[in-house]
């Protein structure tokens, strides 16, 4: 072998090694699936990574329900000292729900995560005050927002998944519109490659204006002349896109899950999921404005954000990377206590479960059995 061919060989080897190194950093093209969502030819398809899909499925399994109980015993309102939300549950239902809440929120810490040891009635523990509000919030979601959560509904587990602090939540960020200088403040919270917005350089806190505030999300002009017709400029539009990246990331979907990209504006061409999302935006605003943000004074400082605000919810808090939280499995069906309508329905099927039944009667029944 002469010197020249030796050099060629070495450089070829170097190229091969370099290429191998580069490719090692890429994902193999296998393990991808596509599913057609829209009309044929519209390119409205979902790209599914079968490997991360398996991980996601494993992470979003629902626990087995608590063993069912017959409603029996006196009502919690008569039995206990400080029940403001669950007063209409019977003793057995109340205990079952406490067990479930422990499993959903604080399986490691147990009852005492929310209770002062030895005194369940004691109110001097912030986690109890927070979870009472959480109970009310969960009921509101199930009772008032069928336009979003449908028949599936939610329980504490949807957000908490066995952790006292849900994995996905948000705080206000510097440069957000609430800061002095408003939306015009210098960096506008941009160019941070934030995971909030799919690591794009879009404004990284689209939550404050759109999911706490009710600023206009739509930004495409509907008339020919820009003057007067559209108060939102291109920079404002970037906030809209930041929010849209968050939608896609939280649900693990492409833009075409909710839009026919021929026109992002048109509702006629959009799949029904966009309407569900529209209601979802309004629902999340209510959760943040009425329930989560006002809990600020209740939390200890270490639970608050860098700017002193309470932890809040966005789409990812429930969805956690999946188009329907927990893959659409309804846990609520096993916990009618968290939805007035279901509770009434159950009472009509089995008369013994009539919630209005006087506790004396229930006690008689229990004794008869
Ligand atoms: C995630 C928080 C949380 C966990 C965990 C929890 N509880 Fe509770 N508990 C509450 C809240 C909130 C109330 C008040 C409900 C209301 O206002 O309607 C309450 C009330 C009670 C009461 C009524 C006390 C009174 O006299 O007012 C009892 C009894 C009780 N819980 C027992 C338990 C038991 C037993 C466990 C463990 C198996 C448990 N709880 C776990 C949040 C929790
Ligand atoms: C829509 C999502 C969502 C649902 C549903 C939900 N939570 Fe929460 N929860 C949150 C968020 C967000 C926080 C704030 C996390 C923090 O405290 O830092 C929170 C905080 C809490 C905390 C305080 C934890 C701590 O250590 O600061 C408790 C306790 C709690 N939730 C109990 C419950 C119970 C019980 C239910 C069901 C009745 C429930 N949650 C339902 C989102 C939810
Ligand atoms: C989960 C559903 C969903 C996903 C995914 C989604 N969008 Fe949207 N999009 C909506 C909804 C709902 C609105 C209207 C919001 C409103 O009116 O409050 C909207 C509005 C818009 C608008 C403004 C339209 C107008 O009339 O001005 C644009 C632009 C847009 N989306 C682009 C995108 C892009 C780009 C992506 C992907 C990165 C995306 N969307 C992903 C639901 C979605
Ligand atoms: C409180 C929990 C919760 C929050 C927060 C939440 N969702 Fe949902 N979402 C659900 C549930 C539950 C379903 C399933 C409803 C069903 O089975 O019909 C759902 C369904 C959807 C669907 C329909 C999916 C499909 O496959 O048809 C879309 C789209 C959606 N959500 C978008 C959003 C967007 C966008 C946000 C944030 C603005 C959001 N969701 C916030 C609970 C939530």
C-alpha cells in the first residue's frame, strides 16, 4: 500500500467514524406511526413515536378503585366537626373518599399529610385548607365543564398522580405582562428556549395573559386593511404561537389535531377537538382565577413562585402529554362523590343510597341488616 492510498483509507475511516457518531445522536427512523385524522389529502395526520408512546402509556395508568361501599352510617355533617364540602356523604362513603385521596395525593405521607396527627378536625395545617378548595374545584370541573371533560371527568389523581405537588404547573415569569413595563418590557420573556413552549424561542409565559388573564388569543386579521381592524401586532401574535406550542406539547399532538392548516382561523375547517380546546381554555381560566391563584396566602413561602404567586394549572396539569388525560379512562365513574349529577343518579338506582335520607333511618337500616 502506498502512502496515498493509506491516507485515503484513514480519511475514509475518519468520515465513517464521524458519521456513526453523528447518527448515534439521532433517533432511528423506525418506531414511527402515522394516523390520518382529517380528510384524505389534507395532511392532517398524527405522527406517533411508538417508543415514547409506550413510556407515556406506562406513566398514565389509573390505580384500581377503592373497594366499593354501601352508603351507611350517619352523615359526615352530623358526625364530624369541620366538614364544609363533604357533609352529605355517609360515614362509609366519607372514609372511602379519604382513603382514595390519600392514595391519589399523598400515598407515602398518608393521612397526616393533610391532618394534624391525632386530631382530624384541626384546621391548622395548610394542606387541609388547600385540599378542601381542591375538592370544590374538582366538583366544579365535573359539574360545570362537561363541554370539556365530557363523561370522563377528573379526580385528584388526574393532576396529582400520587404526588402532593403535581408534576406540571406554572408560575409567572419575569418579562410577563404583569411586570412593570407590561407586554412591552424589553425581552418580552422571549428567546429562552423554554420547555413551556416546546423549546422554541417564543414568549415562554403565554399562561399569564391567556390562562389567567383573558387576553384575546386570536390574532389573524379579518379585514383587508390593518388599521383599526386588528389591534394585535406581530409581536403579540408570537404570544399566541407560544400558547399553541404549549397546547401541542401538553397533549402530545401536532397543530393539525385542532387545525386544518389551510386556515388556522377558520372554525368550519377545524376538527371538533378545537372546540373542546376552546372550552378548555375558558375552564382553565376559571380554575386559576377562582381557585388556584387565590390560595396564595394559604401556602408557605416555599410553595410560591419566584415572584410570590401561587402555583397554577395549564393544559399539561391534567393532560401530561396525552390527548385525553389517563388515555380517557374515567376514574370518576367509581367516585360519584366528586360529581353531584352522578351522586343523584346513583341514589335513584339504589334507594339505600338516597343522600337526603335522615341518618336515623340509615342507622335503623344498618341495625336491621
Ligand atoms: C389530601 C388531603 C387529605 C388526606 C390525605 C386525608 N384527608 Fe381527611 N380531610 C381532608 C379535608 C379537606 C377534610 C375536610 C372536608 C370538608 O371540609 O368537607 C378532611 C376531613 C376529615 C375528617 C373529619 C374531621 C372533623 O371532625 O372535622 C376525618 C375523620 C378525616 N378527614 C379522616 C381522614 C383519614 C382517616 C385519612 C387517611 C386515610 C385522611 N382523612 C386523609 C383532607 C385529607
Ligand atoms: C386541575 C388539577 C388539580 C386537581 C384536579 C386537583 N389538584 Fe390539588 N393541586 C393542583 C395544583 C396545581 C397544586 C399546587 C401545587 C403546590 O402546592 O405546589 C395543588 C396542590 C394540592 C395540595 C397542596 C400540596 C402541597 O404540598 O403544597 C393538596 C394537599 C392537594 N392539591 C390536594 C388535592 C385533592 C385532595 C384533590 C382532589 C379532591 C386535588 N388536589 C385535585 C392541581 C390539582
Ligand atoms: C388542542 C387544540 C389546539 C392545538 C394543538 C393547536 N391549536 Fe391553535 N388554536 C386552538 C384554539 C381553540 C384557538 C382559538 C382560541 C380562542 O379563540 O380563544 C386557536 C387559535 C390559533 C391561532 C389564531 C387564529 C385566529 O383566528 O387568529 C393560530 C394562528 C393558531 N391557533 C396556530 C396554531 C399552531 C401553529 C399550532 C401548532 C403549534 C396550533 N395552533 C395548535 C386550538 C389548538
Ligand atoms: C382539569 C383537567 C383538564 C385540563 C386542565 C385540561 N383538560 Fe383537556 N381534557 C380533559 C379531559 C378529562 C378530557 C377528556 C374528555 C372526554 O373524554 O370526552 C379532555 C379532552 C381534551 C381534548 C379532546 C381530545 C380528543 O382526543 O378528543 C382537547 C383537544 C383538550 N382536552 C384540550 C385541552 C387544552 C388546550 C387545555 C388547556 C387550555 C386543556 N385541555 C386542559 C381534562 C383537562
